[in-house]
């Protein structure tokens, strides 16, 4: 996790969230939409405001939560045929 705290303007961040409407991801289509949104934000990250950086982190958390829940890898212990 980051150690620094962003100086986020609550009004500006609220307007950004109202425009983008991020929410818990429930479908693959929503996941793909937020991944694309994240890509668009990441391309301009060096020029973004703190609110956009915070939004980018929110997208990361939402996508990771969906993918962890839906694409969780099975137990990673090697099987007898794969043991070194």
C-alpha cells in the first residue's frame, strides 16, 4: 500500500464519481469496462489530479476484488507427477 496521503478535494472527487459511477463488479462486462476505464486514466496519470489518482486506485481495488473472486487459482501445491 501507499504511504502517502493524497490531497483529495471532496467536491471534485464527488463530481468525478458521479460522472463515472464505479460500483462493485458483478459481471465480466462490467469488469472489462472498468479495466478499459483504468487504462484510460493510467495513460494520463502523471498529469492527473489527486482525485483522478484516487479514482484509479479505486478501480484497481474493484477489478482485483472481482478477479480474485472469479479467477482464483486452485491450490498451488505440485501434484505427484509435477514434483521436482
